[in-house]
C-alpha cells in the first residue's frame, strides 16, 4: 500500500509558503518524492526514477485516446497526469466532492465517504468500491492509497493529488 507522508526536507526559500512536500512510501520503503504547489494547483513527483506532473489547468485538451470523450464536458477544473516521455496518462474532472476520472480505457468515480477524509474509487456505473484514498483517522497526516495492484503507482499518487487540491480549495473557501 502506497502512502504520501509529509517530508521533513526543507523547501527552497522562494517556494516555502506554497509548496507541500511529501515522501512516497511503499510500506516502509521510500520510492519517491512529491511536491505540490498550492498556489498553482500543480504537482511534480519522481517515482522509482520516473518523472510525472499533475496539473489542473483548463487548457489541457490533449487527447487520451478513447478516454477523452468519456470525461464530461463542463466548466469544472480538469486535472491531468502526464509522464515525462509518454504524454497524457489520466484525466479527471471535479464536481464538488466527486471526481470523474478517465484512465487506461476505463472511467472511474472518486467520491467522499461519510467522513469526507476518505474517498472511495469505483468504476463509473458500478456501486462496489475498488478501494480508497485518503486519511484513515482524524489526526492522521499521511494519505493512504488502498487500491488493487492493477493500478500503477503513478495513478495512485495522481488520486492523492486530487485530494490535496480539494483540501486546498476547502481551506481557501473557509478563509473567505
């Protein structure tokens, strides 16, 4: 099971206020690092030597083969997962506390549980959850990705980044 755990490394001085830094851990072994910029809603991570980016811009109109048509058209922010040399791997769209995700020829729904700290992933149109992503307890600082091995580690970190962006939005809404 993958976990995102807050990193203890210091951030460069220029980005100290906006960046959230995490260690990506597989059980007890560190397998990568994740940096999420709250101001730009953008993240980058290294995972076992491969580099990925997560972005939430509305101008991400690259095609994802058949999946591009599966994601609903609206004014909601569009999140993308891109690999350094491979292009677009996944795409998600948010509507309140629900994400519609297109990945690998499938369409998924990521929606909040009752606690709103933990989210369940299920195939679109299916009721049975495949697994979950989020914080297990109220005081927990780590994000857990409890998903089947069929999902790549990069996709699991992408799901966690969606929750980071949602939490950033919730915090900003409360501050207003």
